[in-house]
C-alpha cells in the first residue's frame, strides 16, 4: 500500500496498524510531497499574504509574520494547541490517527516536508506512538488539540507509548538515536489541521461494529432456537417486496443460521400465530443498523482518502483557505451509527427478557428451582442499565455548536465527541449481547434432546467451553465477563455459508 497514492479502506488502516511496513512512500508520493513543499517555500519568498504560511492563526489571520519568524510561528502553534485533557486514548487509536495523517499529507496539498512525513512513518515502524488525551477537540478547524499532542514528539516534546508504558519523548528518541525536528513554513498548521481524531474513532468503531452486527444476528438466531420461535418472518419473498439491503442481508443470514434446526421444526405444529417483535422483526431492526454501518463506512473511507487541512496549496500561485477541516461530514454519520449500535442492544435486551418469562416450555428465570435461586433475574437488570446508558449517549453531539476562536470559528461539529460516544455504546453492546448469549444457551438446555442448527450448536459449544449450565445460583457475573471476553476475542462463529 502506498501512502498518498492508493485508495485506502478502513480495513487497510487496521492492517497497517498491525504491520506498519505494509505501507510506504513510493517515488510518485515523494514527488507530490516535495512539489507541495516547494510551492510553500515560493509563497514565503513572495510578498503575498497567505493564511497560516506568513500570517497568524484564527482571529490573528490578519497579522503578517516575517520570514525570519516562520519557524518560531510553527513551533508556537504546536505547543499552544496541545491543551487536551482527560485519559489518553488507546494506543491503537493514536496509531490510526498517525496513519490517516500521513496518508492525507502525502497527497501533496499540505506543504509538509518529506522529512517530517518520513519521521512519522519511522515512528510507526519503531512503535513510538504519541500519547493523545481524549478530550479537547470541537471537531472544526480540525481536531486541533489532539493532533497537536500527536505531533509534539516530532519536536521532542510530550509523551509516547513505549510498549504499554508511557515515557517522555526525548528519552525514547535518544534510545533510537533520533533528534527532534524543526518545522518549516506551514508545517505546524498542516499537521494539526484535519479530522484524524474523529476519523480514528470512526475506523476503530467500524471494526467492532462490523463484528457485532454479525454477532447480533447469530445471537438472535440462538435466542429464537431457545424460544422455539418461527423462521417464516425471514423468508426471502417477504423482504423482496420491501427491499432494503440491510433487511435482505439479515433475513438471508437468519435462514442460514437456522437451517436444519430441530427446534424450528418443532415450532411448525404449535398454536402460536406470531412471535413478539424482538424475534419477528430482527431483519428490519438489525437491517436498519446495517444500513447505518454502510453509510458510516462510505463516509469514513471518503474522509480517509481526503485532504482535510487548511489552507490547501494548489500551486505556488494559488492556495485556498477553505473548510475541508470541518468535522460535520463525519459527525452526522457517527451520531447515526451510535443510534444504530444502541438499537442492537435495545432489541437484544427484549429478547433476553422474553427468555425469562417462563413461556413455551422454558422455566421462569431459566431455572428449575426459582425461589431458592434467583436464576437469571439480575443479569437482565445489568442489560437494562446498559441499554438505558446507551440511550443517554444517543443525543447527537453534532446537534450542538459553541463558537470558538473569538467567533472566527463560529460553527463547530463536535464530531470528536460523536466518535467517542460511538465507541462507548459499542463497548456496552458487547456486554448486552453477552447477557443474551448466556440466556439463549441456558434456554437451549431445556430443549434437549432436540438439536440446533449446525452453526448454533458450534457456538453453543464455544460458550460452554467457558460457562457451564446454571443449576443453582453462583457468581454469574464472572460468566458474563467470560462471554464478553469471547466476543472481544472474536471467538464466536458469525459467518455462515
């Protein structure tokens, strides 16, 4: 993969995270970078006033800066903007930020030098990853504070991850025989303007969301087996006359998950007319969330392959001070995806509740000795609490805007908050689905000797390798954590032919 030349997918970025050597600069990319750097130098040598190259920033855009002060201007920009607060984001998120930033700068419209870009690539290869606080970006004029922290180590400042430990940058640079860099004209601005903090959260969220969408389908199928519900709502004919792509995909997957199930066959002669919505409407609800996933994927991959700093240097004669740094284009789909992820948890909790009611051959609370034992009463409380917490996280951050920079930046996206909330909701969803999986597996115990469909049986075995059937009350909180670990490690089989 070639930085600045190839079109990256979000999967490509995640692959580069694991193997930084998979991406590099080729001759064409280097020529783009050098040409842009020369264009900036020509602007500096001219008498023209160009924002961020020989002027101050934000409300100081009308203050001319002399050529002699250019380097100090860029240095001051970085240190004055590194004002993030809160816990550090995950090291992987910082790596994604760096990869996305290198890719954007390498397109040759930012004026950042080849030396700086190559240093960032070297840091990725040597696993010298900047420490970036999670709070402080309003998501317009780019993710200024987080990106300032991301590039502090170029100047020998700030902190970096050394393995899983945090160390002072200069100590680590010395170990690798590296010196701090001095920034040239526009480099500081090119480095901290952009949406890479927002984008990193979108990419990381997409990775988890993609798996959880598939897992939610499988989990629903396992619950349907335990409930001995009907598979007829998943028939192809029903979804061809309301042909949303997400619904069609989920319906087809549900039929494959349930193929050959003895529990589905047992339902054929029962007296039930229809199942509750949380069973019957899985294609429509899960499908809507899949549609949101695809929307976010499309937006994120467009952003990933875009130039999002400011000003954009088209030539030595033309630079444009525009708004490519504005995070609204990512904030809205992130808020949409957050709602979509929360809904997967909402409907999962309802299926969990159905399995506790004691209907259609299942014992109440999924235990044969309720009264003395509480059975699975309380895990559903946890599920309900997480569902409600997710609902509170669904308020769209992009609906708000607070003017900054003395009104120069009078509309901001708050997309950084959208990205953080999206990942919080996904984290809660893991635990919500772990509760449903635990209930569904317990429910299947009461359907024996009937066998489930092949993939459901395989997943039942995976779950039982960590969590035994509940006979009497025990520390089932540990069981929930064990299932969540199986989810996070991608142990469940979520694809089906």
